[in-house]
C-alpha cells in the first residue's frame, strides 16, 4: 500500500521518509541516467504515485540535490567517528580503504550522472562544490587534530593535500571501467597514504 502524502522537507533537510525514497531510487537513477529516467520511473521505484512523489521532490534537479545532501550527511557522520577515535589517522585510513572497497557499479554510475548534470545545472554544480568543500574541511579538521597545528595554520599548509585526496576519491568514484581492479585500489591507497604520512610529522610551530 502506498504511504500517505506528506509535506516536502525544508531546504537542506533530509527527513526519514525522504531519505528512504532516495535510497529506493538510487539504482534506478544509476541505471537509466538523469535524462533517461522519468518521474514515473522514480515514483514506481519508490512504490508511490507520481502525485505523491512530487510532494517530496518537485523535479529531478531537486532529487539530485537531495542525493548529494544525503551523501554529505553520511560522510559527515563518518568523519565524526574518525574524530572520536583514539588513533584518528588510523581511523581515517581505514575509512578511505572501506570507501574504496564498498564503491560499487551503481555508485560509480550515479556519481558520473551527477557530475554530468552539474555541467548543465547550476544548482547541482553548487551542491557538488559544497560537498567537496565540506569533505576538504573535515579532512583539515582531522589533520589539525593529528598534527596539533592551529586550524588556520593547518588550512594554509594542507589545503592542497586535502583537495588531492578528495579529487582522487572522486575520480575513482566516477570511473567508467567498473570491473574489479585490486591493483588500482592499492595504488590509490598508496598515493593517499603518502599524503597522510606527512601530516603527523608537520612541525607544531609556524
């Protein structure tokens, strides 16, 4: 039975019901792409009528923005766990390894679709940029905690390193060759490890 209609969530908020809808439609969006997926397709994947679906998401652009916001929320929760860990750098490395291991074909297809949509839709481009900035900020927070440097000094010294990590992971997440490649994963981990190896050795003075 279809769930009763509900008001759309406020800007920037991902309500539980909306989050469930987004989870249900991810694979459909990944399979058919932004342009190839209709609102009927998405409503069907969510087990809802089109009219009810529109009450949550008035457009495909709104859906993509919400998907990005949902990913930001998940990444933020993962970084909060890293910051709570006794060995923050070990927790960060483990989280990156897990991310590489768990990124599957649907994730790659969806990430590529969102990236392509960002070239055409300024709202999606802004949401993607905000996500990258958020991940960089959280990486720098971990770097500051590990190195003992003041946040502003850490930002001045390690912003490029944080951006490098984000860009490498983003590229891996949008790759077109979806066949398993353990060697590639090891190379990516090694390159990121080389960046992370420098952080704890940073001097505590200016």
